[in-house]
């Protein structure tokens, strides 16, 4: 297996597993319902992505349905997390509105879709933009409530920072992915197909950086608490 194959086919599943491990580390000493729910979400999509990878590489079947399912789960779980996290009624309403917009799009898209099923890059673009907005609202809330406590000890700061990096970057990747997908459909040359695959590899690298930074944050919080209790 080449590095290119690893980055484009297997790294994504590994990233979701890293997120799950980080959440379990934090959950050991902070048994909060929100952390448990995020753990369930990342476990589910890790298993889905693993099955999707097996389906493509060994069963030679399509896995678009896996990404469709992951998108709906992502919209539901992450929207719910930020809805609980944000305090302003206006911010909560924004989360509900963006979630409903994505959900309506997903229902209409799948109800009217004809022909060959393709990766829903437009849906993922909407989802990425929505979550980036959630994060900006969260940081705005933090700036309005500045305290003497270090933000580096805040679990949600690390989570939101990783999300901001990934979802802003992935938004532009998903928009580009749609453009290149149309090119490949119209003229399926090997060079263009490989470029499309490389673009997905870049997406996976962004996801890996996001997951790794979150894991580092959870380990740092855990180490600080051990030092303070000793």
C-alpha cells in the first residue's frame, strides 16, 4: 500500500477513531452527557467509514450511501452539541435554522436525484459552512465572557478550534470537488481522476490535523488535572 493510497482511502477512518479516543480520554474524568453523545457519534461514523472502505476496496461496491449517512449524523450530533453549548436565544435559533436548511436540502436532493449516485459535495459544502458558523458564534460567546481561567483548559475550545480549521478548509475542497467531479463525468481522463483523488487526500490531511490537535488538547487538559490533583 502506497502513501497516496493510505491518505486517500484509510486516513479518514483513522481520523474519526482519533476523535473517538480523545473523547474517551476526556470522558474518564468528565462524565458529561454531551461528551458521551459525541463519543457515540464518532464511534458510529468510524464504523461506517471502515465498512465503506471495505466495501470499495474489497467488495468493489459504491459507498456513497456511507457519506450520505455520515453527513446526516454530523448535522444532527454537531448541531445538537452547539445548540446546548450556545447560550443566546438568537444563536440557538441560528443553529436550528441552519440544521433545518441542510435537512431540507438533503431530503429534496435525495427525493429528486436521478441517474448515477455521486458524492454530495454541495450538501457537504452547506454542512461545512453551517458548522463553521456555529464555531464563530461559540468564539463570539467566549469573547463576551472573558475570565481569568485559561481557555486551554476548556474542552470545547480545543474541539471548536479543530472544527474551525477543518470545516473552513473542507468547504473550499467540497466546492472544488463538485467542479472536478463534473469534469471527470464529462471527460473521464486518468489525470483528472487522479487529481480528484488527490483533492480528497488533502481533505483527509486537514481532518487528521484537526483530530490530532483535538487529541493533544484532551491529553493536555488531562495532564493539567493530574498535576493539580497531585
